[in-house]
């Protein structure tokens, strides 16, 4: 099997693992606990980003969610397929197995939609940093090109291991970020600046360690 085929298999495996992780989150998380985590994260966003900026990001993500799922009728269709009011666990002492299954499935639907809404809000919040990502990443690229130009004039060898590590960091980052964005626990708004710095350094190191042409 060629190296390109190996890479294709690796990315498919990572994609499957990421999707599996998301489904596991959705099927084991409690709705009450999830609501509390969402509330805590939004409070943290407002403390770090400022109330106005955080609310604007939340509203933008909510609009995207409404356009894709609410206005299209997908959200209402999923709710109409599940009877949320048929059985109230707090008012009924003896639940039948069917009632228990209905309650569990109804909560899973609610959890999935809550996580999807939070996903869009997180994406909207992360996009606040794209200008800073360019400002931070561009000097790393320029410096790496200068270093590479200097190294091309001497006998210093590039490190294939350092280059491989940078390559794996850059190409694996989208899967890690996607999994974290769908995670049901609180994510700090400082995550994206940290990822920008890590990826900028990985890009700098990758360019510096790229094998010199003969």
C-alpha cells in the first residue's frame, strides 16, 4: 500500500473516530447537565470576550442554526416525531418500559439539538479570531522562509522527524478542533488563540525543516 493510500486510510479512521465520539457524547450526556455547561460557557465567553462581543457571536450562531434547521422545518419535524408530553417522569410513579424508552429517546433528541446549537455558537465565536490568526501566522511564515533561505546556503540538514511532527500537527488539528467544538463540556474562548499559536509554530517548523532540494 502506497503512502498516499495509507494517509487516506488514516484520515478516514480519524473521521470515523471523531463521528463516533460525537455520537457517544450525544447518547450519554444528561440534558440538565448539558444546559448547565452551556450556561457556564456563555458566562465565561462574556467575561473573556466582553458582553457585547460574546452576545453578537451567540446571536450570529443562533441565526445560522435557525436558517439551517428551524426555518427549513427540520427542527419541528424532529420534535413532532417524538412525544415530549406523553409521560412526565416526575408525576408518574410506575413507568412502563415503553414510557421509559420514549423519555430516553425524547431527551436524546433534545440533547442533540442543544449540542448542534452550541456547535454553531462555538464556530461563530471562533471566527472572531480569524483576523488575529492572520496577524499571528504571517510573521511565522515570513520568518520560516527567511530561515529556510539561510539554511539553503549551508550544510545543515533538515530534520525529517521534526517535519513529520509539524505535518501531523497541522493536518490533525481540524479533527481535534471538530471534536472539541462538539464536546458537551465547557470550552474556554482562549482555546482558539492557543490553537493559532500552536499551528503557527508547527507551520514555521514545517517550513524550516522541509527537505532541501539537491
